[in-house]
């Protein structure tokens, strides 16, 4: 009897998955542990594993299709076995972002959408160091128009970057012209491929480019962008946010970081400001554990809501990726050294950008840090990532006039904004947390103990 492989639930918030590409064709022999397909969830792109031995009898969905959880994907059985296609799955729900109604008589607004997961900004042919994709040697598949966003699977993008191949010049043979692994391997074999340019203007659209800003089109959102929209609308409408800010003297931290990186360079140590902040947050959560909680509501229907107190500080940090962001989690951060946290951050960030995080690596956080300081942003506020009770927004350190020993001097100051769930955290509690965080960051040697 044939075994039916269904779309699995690969993350806690997943409702549908996109079957990016079949890795095994119909009629292929498969074994337990073989990878059958690439599946894009709302958090990452994962490979679908076979748990049976036999013949892949039939694909029930095409590459590129969105499939609800539990819907049939394929069948594995004995050679020659007949299997009927299951009923067609219902269409996946469309994520919608609530918006205020337009004024009377005004035209209906066009829904705002984000780029698809496999899209990257177009590179204009006029940018220095970039060759127009229209002039690129054609490979099999659908050629890429000069102003069209590049559709590429995460696996193919990672392979192209590893091999130094400019994938904007590769024609895709996958669904709807998507570039897949085979296209990158074929491009590698072609001597006419040009490596990725190191010119700063080639990292994105040129500031001197002419013509339209982008194509005027309606682009379906990815599973990840839909999940971000849904969860953050829920957060902002259901969680009563309030904000507290503090400014810290960043000079001691920056000095210690420079000393450690210089002294341990031969050992490959390269600490970031964010590493210190994550470590300090874990210490501040230990000092003010009321922030390391979450609102449970009344799941038992007793009429008495509950607050969950977490015994461990699982500190998440935001990582920007092509179509949104994801928050990998440093588990038991309160028990780890600064150097352990630094190494784990680098590993998790690399997996996040390759969309290879496992569910246990991005779920279960009890607190979150969003750092835009590395992008030059000095002050901002962040939306709470439920079920956390707070999120820290970290700005860039900047030189400012400060008072030292009753004299005006130049100092390094850094702004920290804490967004709090007022159902769990009161103003005084948030203030105590920031005070503890300030002390640790201004006396960073404590983070090495």
C-alpha cells in the first residue's frame, strides 16, 4: 500500500508551505532519509525528508505551489503500484493587513505587498561594474529581462555566492524562470560567467540610475512576509505597548571590545557590540526577572489570567534577510560566556541568512534584541515579538558633548529603547531593567566574570 507524504508543520506559526522544487522525480527509487523536495515555510526553507523506502509514484502538486498543512504532496510505494490523486487541497488563506477604511468617495487603496522570498532588487545595467543580464550568454530555461527581479531558490543563491557567480546573469530553468541549483552548476561550467563585482554600487540599485524606481506590479507575499504581517498586527493591536529609553556611556564597552579583539586576534576572536549587548541583557534579565515573563491569558477558562515566569533567559536577536527578518535564539544565555554567545551568534546568523535554521533555533525566546545601530540608526522603537513581554531597540553609538567632572567633553553615547507589554511589565520594572543593563554596559568587565 502506498504511503502518502503530506505537507508537514515545520514551524509553530506555519499554515501553508510553498513547494519550491522537487529533488526526486516521479519514478525515482527513494530510501529513508532521502530528500524529496525543498519546502519554504514562513520562517525558513527546509528539505522534505522521506521516511519510507520505495518508488516515488506520483507528485500531487507542482513546484511553486502553495500547499496547506496536511495536504498530500506525493506518494511512495512499490514499483507498478497505482495510486489515485487525493482531492485537491483548498486554496491557502491569504494574509491581510487590517487598514483604516478610505474616506467617503475616495478610491480603494491598492494593497501594499513585499517582494517574494526569492526576489532581490534589480541591478540596473547602467551601474558601474555590472553587466546587463540582457547581454549575458543564455542558458536553458527562461531568460531574465534587464528590469526583472531575479527569482532564485535559497539553495541556488547560497551556491552562487560560494562559487562567486553573478546569478543575475543566469537564466532559470525552474518554475516561472526560477534559478535552481542545476542552473548555477551549469553557469560554473561556462567560462563566460563574470564573478560578482566588488564595487559598492553593485551591492544594490545605483544611486545614479535612471528610469522607474521599480516595476509597477502586484507581487504576492511570501509565507514569511505574511507571517510577519499577521503577527505584528496582532502584537500592535492586542499588546498595550509602552516605551522607556535610556542613554548609556558606550566608551568603556568600545574600549574593552577593541582590547579583546586586538589581543585575541590570533585566536580568531572578533567580538561585536551586539555580543556584549546580548550578554548584558541576559544579566539584566537575571537581575530583573519580571521582564523575563510572558502573558498567558486564560487558556484554561478559569476567568483568572496568568503570567508565565521563565526560569531561563533565552535571548533572541533580529536578523534581516531578503524578504523580512527572523529571530534566532541564544538559549540559556544567562549561563553562557561572552565568547560562547559571540560564536553562537555568528553561527545562527549565517544559518538564518541561508534560511537553514531549524525550528528549535528560532522558537522559544523569552526576550528579544533588535539592533539597527550597526546600520547607523541612532534611535528607534521596536514592536514586541509575542509571546515576549519586551524587546530592546539598540541604536548606534555616536560622539556627543557630555559633562565629565563638571566639564564639557566628547563622549560616546548609545540609546536603548525598551518596548514593554504593560499587562506584564510596569514602568518602574522597565526602568529597573534598563538601569541594570546600563550598569553592565558601562562596566563591561562584569560581563567577563
